[in-house]
């Protein structure tokens, strides 16, 4: 009996390590544990665009909406889930900034990690052109969905060569929300 128990311990440790590696991989580009209290086959997020460069913000929204099959990101004309801004915020060191303005209680973790309102900002102090503004709007709005940076080549990549989302971002979003 003692020999069999000696074998079970290392086996349990090995299984836990494998589970941990899988969990880390599936959530590799999460922005902490923050997420909307939404999930399933359709995720609805409403976005109000306050930006002076509204066209680039709208192009970023439409591209995300068309890329992610379960995301329905609607433009509205009232303060709602995500507010998008641009402006001259000065020599701050940041070109774009996402902030979670309010969080709700999540009974699943006994913590405040359900996003209820977020802001996405582009700092025009640095004089960005249209392509870069769309890139930054895309990145900052996607942060308000709880997604972090990656190296996929799209807007979530600091050095991305495409100013929209790529298939990797779709996968990150889908993995985050499909079972929530």
C-alpha cells in the first residue's frame, strides 16, 4: 500500500503542473482578471465616441466588431460601457491609455473584477497620423475588454504592423468570454 501512495503523489503534482500550464496558456493575454460580466454566444458592448478624430475610432470599432464573431460592439450616442476620447493630454509619456472607471462585484472570485465602464484615450500631444490613431484606438478599446498586449502583429502588439485586430486577438477574446 505504501508503494502505491508514493506513486500517486508525484502523479498528482504532475497533473497539477499540466493544468497550470494549460490555464496560463489559455489566459496568456488577459489584462489581470478584469472582464465584462458577459459571456456565451454573443457579447454586447456599447461604445460612445467623444473623439475629435471620430473616424479613426469608428474604423477601429468596426474592424473589431467584424473580426470577432461573438462580439457585437455597437456605437451609441450616450455614455455607456466604453467611452472613447482623444485630446492633447500633454507630454505624459503615453500615446494611448485605457482605464477601468468602474468595476462590479464578481461572486465567482469574491472580488471586484467585472468591468462596468471603461475609457480609451489617445494622446494627440504626440501628433499621430490617421493610421496610428486607429492603431491606438484599437489597442486601448481592446484593453477595456480585459485583453493585454501580445506579439501577434496587430494593434495589441506594441510594434504591430497592422492597425486592427488579428486572428490571435479573436482567439484571446473568445477564450476569455465563451464560458464566462
